[in-house]
C-alpha cells in the first residue's frame, strides 16, 4: 500500500507547474524587480519559502523566451542589481495564463466537489 504524499511535497509539485505564471504576475504588479526583491513580492502573495535557486532559473527561462527582459542597475548603496521587466509578450502570456488558470481551477473545483 502506498503512503499519501505529504502536503508540502504536493504543494511543491503544484507550484512547479505555475511558478512561471506567478513570476509574471509579480513583475506585472511591481513593474520591475531584482531577484531577491521578487522573492519578497511572491512571499507577500502567499508563496513564502521560495529560494533564489528556484526563481533565478525561472527568470532566465522567461528571458530566453522573450517574456521578460533584464538590465543591470547601479545602486548608490551597494553593487549593481539585475532588474527584470515584463515585455509585451510577457503581458500577453500572463493574460493567457490567467485565463487558462481560471478555467483549470474551475475544472478542479468541479472535480473535487462533484
């Protein structure tokens, strides 16, 4: 008999499927963000516990896909930071993702309650 999947593991798997969408949404809210600042924004949205080692590869992939762009910004009180910005293609992907997520969440609610 198999053991039930621990809640944290299950939620981790769910998050892997939608982290790109969460990052795009956070950038849309913030306008721009550097990696660790983005972690704070995601934590405020209820996704606490993410690490830079999780988010930076997502940002790199989104940049490779043309959904975000980045630039180095020199700060007065420390080293330069790499800021990420949503592109027009990223905004379109976010809109499409919101629509898809809403439909999927509705189907899951039906499946779970039905």
